[in-house]
C-alpha cells in the first residue's frame, strides 16, 4: 500500500476521533506517534459501528447479492440467539443496519489478510496497516460487532452475568485490541484489560439509564431489580433515588463496579510508563463520573451526569503532567 495513502488514512481516523470525543482524543496524545495512529484507527472503527446501530438514519452500504446473502445468513444466526426479542427498529431498518455490520465484519477480515485495496474506505486502509504492525486478534473485533448486534434488538438483561457479557463485548474487546498496540510482556494483562472494560461500561450504563430507557434499552439486570422490589417501569420515577429499594440496589451495583475496578487498576502495572497514560486518563475520567453518582447517593435521574468544567481542566492538567512524566521515564531507561 502506498505510504502516502496510509498516512492520509491515519489522518482521517484522527479527525474522526477528535470530532467524536475530546476527552478520548486528548488521552491519545500521550502515546508515541505510531501507537497513537493505530489507536486512532481502532477508535474510528468503534465510532463507525456505534453510529450504525444508534444512528437515526439508515446507514449507507453498497448492497451486492453476496452481501445480501451473508446478511440473511447472519440474520438467522442472531435471531436464534435473541429468540425471545424483537428488533428495535422496523424490519427494513434492522436489515440495513445488520447489512452494514456484516459489511464491516467482512472488510475487517480482509484487512487482517492484507486484502484491502487503495480505493476502499480510509478506515480500513489504516486498520490493514495496524494489523500488519501489531498482533491484534480479528476475533476481538468480531466480538465488538457481536455486541453491536445485541443492540439491534430490544434490550432487557436479566442477571449480572448477562450484563457482564454485554460489557465484555462492547468494551473489554476494545481493551483487548488496544493492549496489543500498547504492548505487554505478561498475558495476565489481558485478564485485567477485561475487567478494565467491564467497569467502564458498567459506569456508562448507570450514566445513560434515562437515555437508554427512552430508547427501549434496559441494561440494569431485571432479576436483580426485582430482588429489590423494583420494576423497569420504576426507572421513569424522578424521585426513585429517594426510595430505599433503589438505595439497596445501587449499593449492590457500586459493589460490583468496585470489584472490577480493583482488578482493572492492576492493568497499569503491565504497561510501559508511556502506554499506561492513555488508559489511566480514561480510568480517571470514568471514575470521576462514578464518584459523582456515589456522592449523589445514586441519583442518576434528576440531572445529566457528565464531567464538570473544573473536572475537564483537572484532567487536562493531569494529561500534560503524565505525558511529561512518561517521557522522562522513557528517556532515562
């Protein structure tokens, strides 16, 4: 592949990341150039598949007879998995979204085999270069897409294990891809990367309860809610945080998050000083949201949960401090 095109592809991915999330984008700047480009490509792909599933418009995809056949075959498989659930959209919109995901799955396979051509989407040109440089597993990308497929259906998880399985697909799988870029010497790093993803997604779930409910998605485990005398319909009650049943449930939720956080924090020990800066910053950002929920006694209903301006300034200062510290550590080794 022409190197100028590869550089153009990475620049395209960088812009997509910058447009999507300033916090994520700022954290990437701590990485050395080659790794930073690779991470941009991975997150550009993540943003793409997320937009396919959650976007209001039908995704554009050039349908061929071969792609349509592959989509119909995939449709049979995932409807057998979600046998008691209905698609979240109309059948036409559902098939369009699924076809787009199948197309991406196929292109990821081709990127891993070095078969992407110069006239194909820039994200895949960049990812093909990433596959050639790092021991990334195609299976982890496929797991991420499986998580996106789950969200094509009406979501209602029953148990903690159901929720953890979803978190593994949409978050841990990404972490397992990224640590192959960061580099590590002990395979135990992968175990802690799994917990790192789970705890971040569990925080996401709490942060987005109101929005998800409006979209017909109930990620909070229904059986656990029921054990605390709560129903999914209670989630529309703006005063629910004052309810003792909710307080008991949220206390259990906090404990689950804390268990995964303890394991997740060990991930940093397996990464070199410069590579650990990016996940450390993201961990701090999510932890601030989590502690905000704790301080509000689990009130996730009355106001949006997001980083305050002062928190963002604090993170910006920390990013620059950690970058300087990591560079000094690298230069003295």
